[in-house]
């Protein structure tokens, strides 16, 4: 048997506006950090050898990814563009029911990350305003960990700030769901 109870045992209705503000502010911070970091990296590292930060551990290297993580789905950029658009819309719709701070943080991470990579897909080469190709821009990735030394697979994918936010948000969503925390601020409690 399962019961639903409010997070912390108290109603959270009065916090809705503040929670939405947390979501929006976090999404804006992630989005800005992603765009600013990509701009800096493109201006300083594009067309150059990787910048080794810690030998065999971390380097910065610019790549343009038309696919998803691990370069899966290369050539399916337009599909990823529409998926990212759907994710943004779903997050915004879901946020209307949100009454939970952990979920506000989770959705803020996911929204900021999705918007960062969606901006690349809409505006970066070969897509962009005034270009004949639309919705097929390549995502700028630039952080590489354990280059050539990742266990099990030959390499860990090169990623960016938006990717990091999406992964962290996804992990947090799984933990919250596993622990029974609902987006509406209730918690599923299992008896027995």
C-alpha cells in the first residue's frame, strides 16, 4: 500500500512562484555559462591543438558534433533538434505542476542544458539565419576527460557545460523518482 504525503510533511503550495524562479534562474545560469564558455573556446582553441590541462586526465579540444553523445546518430541532427525542442516544451509544461525544490533544481538543469545545445542546433554551422539549411547545426563540444585512457571504451565523449547539466539533471531525476519524490511536492511512501 502507498500513501502520498507532502515533502517534509508540510504543504508546499505557497512556494510555487519561488520554485519556478529557482528553475528559471538555474536554467538561465546554465544557458549563459554554456554560451559564454563555447564562445571563449571557439575564439581561443578552434583550429588549434588540444590544450592539455592535466596530462592524461583533462584537455580542452573543440569538436563539432552533429549527433548525440559518443557521436551516435551522426547525420540525424534534425531529429535531435526536434527532440530537444520537445524536451524544452515538456519541461515548461511540467513546471506548472511543480511544488518541489529538488524537482525545480532538476528541471532547471535539464532546461538550461537543453536550451544550450538547442541553440547550437538552430544557429551554428551549417544551420542559421540566412542559410539554406535549418535545424541542423552542430553542437560545440570542448571538454575531454581521460583522453585515450578511458577504461572499457577507447575514449570518453567530448562534452560541454550543457551536456554536464543534462547528465546531472537526469541522474537527479532518477534518484528523486527512485526515492518517491513527486513533482507536485508529495512523496510516495511504501508501507509493508
